[in-house]
C-alpha cells in the first residue's frame, strides 16, 4: 500500500487529508464545549459543530460540480482558502463570545471538509482499478495525523497578544488550513478524467437508482450518521454531564478518530478478500457492539472503548461504501454520482449532529444509544435482501 505514495498526487492527497481534516477533530473537541459556554441556551451547544456538517452537506454538490468544470486542483485549493477564512472568523467570534458568528464560521469550515471528502474519490483517478481500495485506505490514513493534530492545536494554544486561549487555537487552525491551500496548488489534474467528463453518460435517475449505488450510499450515510450522532454528544456527556476532565475527554476523542482511520491499514485488503457487502455487515456488527458496551457504564474506560468500536465500525462501513461506489458508475458519470452520494451522506450526518445536542440534553445518553440501533438494523436488512448483488461484486 505504501508503494502508492510514489505517485505525486497520491502523496499530496494524503498530506492534504492530514492538514484539512484536522479541522474536524479540532471542532469535535472544542465546538461543543465552546458552544456550551457561549450559547444563549445549552440545547444549542452542538449547533456550531452541527453547522460544520451542514456546510459539508450544502457544499457537497456545488464543490463536486465546480471540480467537474474547473478541475480538482482549483476546487481543492479554493475550498482550503475558504476554511482558512472560516477559522479566522471563528477566532474573532470566540474572542467576542459571539455564538451566532461562531456558528456561521463553522459553515465555512464545512465547505473545505466537503472538498476533503472528495480526496478519496480523486485518489482513485490516479491508480489502477485493483489498487482503488488500498488507495482510498491510504488517503483515509492521513486522518490519523489529523486525529492528533486537531486536538493538539486545541489543547496547546496559549493566550497571547490580547487573544483568549481558544481564539489563539483557532488562529493556529487557520495557519494549518493555509498551508494545505498552498500545497494543493501543486495538484495535477488527471487528463483522462478531464476528457471523460465531457461525455454525457446515463440519466441521473439511472445512476442513483443502481442497486450498487443505493447500498454504497446507504452504508456511508448510516455509518457517518450514527458515528456523528454519538461522537458529537460525547464531549457533552463526558465533560459537561458526567464531570470527566477535559484532558480525558480529548483523549477519548483522539482514540475514536484514530480508531476511525488506523484500520485503513488493513480494511482495503479485507475488502479485496471478502467483498464490500461482507465488510458492510461487519461494520454494522461492530457498531452494534459499541452501543451494547456503552450501556454498561459511563466511566472514562466505557466511553473510550465504546468510541474505539464506533470508529472501527465507521471505517468498515465508509471504506466499503466508497470502494463500492467507485465501481457503480462510468467515468463520465463520476462527478454526478459522487455529488449525489456526498449529499446523502452528509445531509444524514448534519441531521444527526443537529439532533445530538437536543437529544442528549433532553433525553440523555442512553436514549441516544437506543435511537442508533434502528438505522443499523435497516442497513443490515438492505444488504441481506441483495444476495444477487453480493455475488456480482464479490472478489
């Protein structure tokens, strides 16, 4: 898998993933905590974090279509510039304790997160078909560095030059996003892709009606939705409600994000061996195991182990869904298929994130766990009722 790093675009996308996705782990740790402090109502605490995901959902289609017209290089670098501006705006909002400005800044950060989600599609354009699962896994591995970098920036900022500690943290995040923008200017668009998008392809309805597309999008959407629902509420449940230290909460989030991406070392190989549908089912089983474990207690260890399982289940669902999606459309259809997939995935994730703050405050952590079971069971039923498609996509 590491041999793919010899390809310049692949290497660039892995590094850009590490820098760009640091905004996600950064926001997962600080977003809800700052929101709780400055929100006019505690139930709005997760609104800024949720709006980052709303930004992904709203930007997913425009970003994909912009790349179809202008190319990956222009789309990626422009989105990183927007994230830089968003982080600077967040610093101003936090300094002034302006909750609504802080929430608006999250939308801008979400635009770049929509673009970083396209990195896993872009990397498949630079490798052979048989290398796609490993290439996708390699790009997602870049987020392991982001899992450390984001919380590091959030935890180690110091008040300086009249800025509060949290405002200084957002300044450092803006610097990281600016570096990513400069790096992405070196990306080279793949000529074969530029030529393919000029063709028409099938009607949009036929693309999204393909059974493979439905399963792929459902796997990624359920995986991301359940993961976001529980992860967004974890800092509030741990730090605000259960009184665990911020350092312990940060460690749990870091472990969770590491568990999301570290399995990419082997999940691509497992997909090649067993096929996408079996990996999706394994992801469902692991996520249900996370929920069962979380019911056993609310100590730091309970949260940590449950969030590790949540990350592992997400990885299997997301990587398998991505590689399946890459084989359900023709080259000239890729931007429309990818845009539709991203909208479904991140609209689901945005709704889950928006609901998380309200549900955890109104009904508690255990009720959130119960709610998470239903979509997993429905996804399992979808895969079981597609045995014929399983045979067609087996490796």
